[in-house]
């Protein structure tokens, strides 16, 4: 019987100046206190990562994200309730999220959207599609009213997401985080002016279609992210992700676009600044 191959220890892809991480979860990745946040940000900075957007998927994590953004100048926050937890969006949650989004250190409303994958696999623990849509529409209206970017989680909900966005108020920027949809959805999203954000799954060998989407997106309409602690890039799949590892994703996107990784770092940094207003 052969032994299971050990997972490699994740290491940054060298120092690539000017990188940014457009979507991560510092608290879930293990940075819950200011010293933890500072240490994780310092590791990222050593790998060239200058800015990080940390995201909340519920009130507790959103509070942590906003605190991290106040505690560290290199961090900004996005606040919302995840679609699978949309039933938690009661009046008290709406009031608090409205306050959080008004904070200057919050640069986006997210992550919100549609998730039918978990609805199919955990129906008892996941908000219904109707509740998800109601919550999604509320978050869209909040982003439009506040002038902040809208950060979308879409897992097996392409038709619903595109339909809802088409007849809703338009926020200044729409980001499809951890873009994982087919190429035709990428084309439709780009035609509408949305931004595609590519995570570590763009490095997975089977996901050639995501590399095609990364090549298709013009400068100004793509970002890169870790979605840490999830979506760890090759060759470290299965290990815990963090912002310091985003250089691996940047290199794969650069190869797909046929440019040097410094070009991707520069283009993504500019888009990060535009969509988040930093």
C-alpha cells in the first residue's frame, strides 16, 4: 500500500512588488486579533502585497473585518451577509450593516449573492432561494445608495445573479468574486462592465476555462484574490491559504495573458484603487 503524498508547505512566490489581495478573510485565516492581523499583513508585505480587502460573510466576521481595517492601514473591509446565511438579515442586521458600510474603512458591500450549491447539499442549513434573492436585492440597493462597490458570491447561480443584477439599481462597481462561471458568463459580465476577480482556482490544472476568462478580461475589469483561507493555489491545494500566497495566482494569470507578472500586479493594483476608492 502506497503512503499518501504529504502536502507541500505553502511558501510565497517570491516578492512581486505592487500586489494586492482583492478578497480575503483574515479572521477565518487565523488573524482575529490586532497582533495576528499585523503579522499576517507583514508576511504579505514581504511577498509584495501592498493592500488587502478582508471580507465578512456575516455580522460577526464583518465586525472583525472592519476592526482589522481600522487597526492596519494596509487593510480595507467589505461587509455583508453571505447568501447561505441570508435568513440572518433581520432588521437589526440591516441597521448595523448600513452603519458599517457608511464607515470610510468599508469599501464594498459583500459578500452577497446567490448560492444554489449549498442549497442542494445542505437545504436545512442554507437559506432558501427566495430568501437569498431578497437579501441580495437589499445588499444591491445598499451598495447603490452608499456608492460602494458590490462584491458578489455566485456558486451555481449564474442565471439568477445575472437576472437580478439586470433589473436592480446599479452600484458604481460590480465584482464577481472568485469567478468560477463558464466563459459565456464571463463575456456577458464583461459586456455589462462588471469586474472578474480570480482566486486560486484559476491555477487548478482542470480550470483552463478560467485562464481563458482571465485572458479575455481587459485591464480595469479583472482583479486577483486569495479568498483565504480557501482556494489555496497550486501547488499547495489542501493547505491553508493566506494573502502572502497570492503571487502564485498572479503568475498564472500573467501567463494566461501573455505578460510579465509585474504587468498584472500594476493593472490589478489600479483596478483595486478604482473599485474600492483607495
